[in-house]
C-alpha cells in the first residue's frame, strides 16, 4: 500500500510539473503572440547563434537554468547565484559554411555576491575570405576586385542580482559591430594587360549599435521547479546605406525541474534535469525547445535537446565533464548538432571557476 501511494504521488507530481511547463508554452505561442509568417526581417543574425556547448546540447532550452558566466548569452539573471568568486568560460563553434565563432565570458561575485554579479561577454565571428567582383562589359561579364573579409563582434557588460531567495534579475548592455568588408564602387577601369580592374572608389560597409538583454528567474518554491524569461537584442533600427533592419529580437519563456526531487535521489549522485522553453523570435515562427541532462556523481553529464519547427537544425546532443580540486573547478563541454544538408555543427566550451 505504501509503495502504491508513493507511486501515485510521484505520478501526480510529474503530471503537475509537465502541465505547468507546457501550459506556459501554450500561453506564449497561442495567446500572447499572433501566429504569422516572419522570415528575413532582421540583420546581424550572428547574435542569435547558440555558442555555449552545454546550452546548445539542451536544445537552447536554458532560460530557467541557473548557470555560470555563459548565462550572459541566454539569460543574464541565471548567473546571479553562481557559486564562487570568479568564473571564466571560453568556447569555439564550428558553424556551417566554414564560419567560426569564438566566445568568452567572465563573471565576478565580490562580497560573496551580496551586491550582485558583474560579467563581461565577448563574441567574435570569422566568416573567412570572399572574392569580390563588379559587373563589366568583357567576355566574363565581371572584373575581379580582390578579396574581402566580413567580421562581426559583440562586447557586453552584464549585471545580475538575487533580490530574494526566489527572485533574480539581470541585464546586459552590448556594443555590436558588423563589417561586410570593403567594396569597390564608382567608375572602375579595366587594365588591358591583366583584364583586372585598375582603379575605382572603395568604401567600408560597417555599422555598430548598442543592444540590450533582460532576464528574470523565479524559484516557485515547489522543490526545484524554476521559471525563467529573457528578452535579447533589444535595440533601435540600423541600416546599411539606405536599407534599414532590426536586430534579431527574441523573447524566451521556460521552466526546468530536477526529477531527482520526486525520486528522492541524492543529487550528488544522480541528477535528472528536464527543461522546456517557448521561443518567440522576431523573424521566425514560434518554437518549442526541450532539453534533458543526466549527471552522475557531479562528474559526467549526458545531454540531449530538440526544437521545432526548424528549417535544417535537428536534434542536439552533448557530454560534459567537471572536476573540482582545492577550490578550483574545471569543466569541459561538447555538443553536436545535426544541420541537415549542411555540415554538422560542433561546439566546445571550457569553464574555470574559483
């Protein structure tokens, strides 16, 4: 009889938690925002590429997860309670089309975090070299004007604080800069000896803007059930020459729960974490994100994630290793994302905490 009552309680609590998770998703996707087709409405899309290996392995469903300095890229409020004095994360993402992303973040919690946590975040993108051409009245129909190298960078200053045992808030201010390289305009002369261009006016195609992120995390008080919300890339409209566009604003609402609470397992030995997020981007249909992580002995973690709808991105998976010694914690995370017709995406992140 005791076993039956125990299983009934577990089942009831599990159903309740799942209902709370997906009720938020239903409200966000059906009632709060109208359903409409939104494609190709933004620029500087590099701001929405998931860079942290642990977060991407969750399928990016990490809005309600308390984390380290890398939380600046997802929900800055999530770093409000990170353990220790300082935290550093370094990562690289091998993106599609041979594009390389590099990211770094660092967070400090002076005075044992009583006055909040201060963070710095950096994202840099290497797009590689491209051949530049201009139209011309020759046999080829164009002239070769050399190569150009687009770049993008985002530098952010973040702050987060736990206002109470249940409520934490955070925000970032980011300087965002993108350069599409140098282009040749005006009158272009043809060099008869080489059939290449001989002269022309060049101009730089770059712009910068300030952007802002905001986030909150609420501990419900029901065991480990958390609710989180974030708004990222809020800014004014920017434009290259005459064409204006918005940054890829994104609203995300999610929840997380550690099912070790229901199973009465020691979290130092077994952790079974499930997350669910609703994602509302400015330039894409609403998405549902689901993530899972099993951690054994606080040493090794296995992760998986799924999101829908997507054009090419499919399931994600990852693994993490973490070890602590003499006050220093070292972690290494890896994630894999299937990208359909494109090359698979690989991410690796190294984390140091003191």
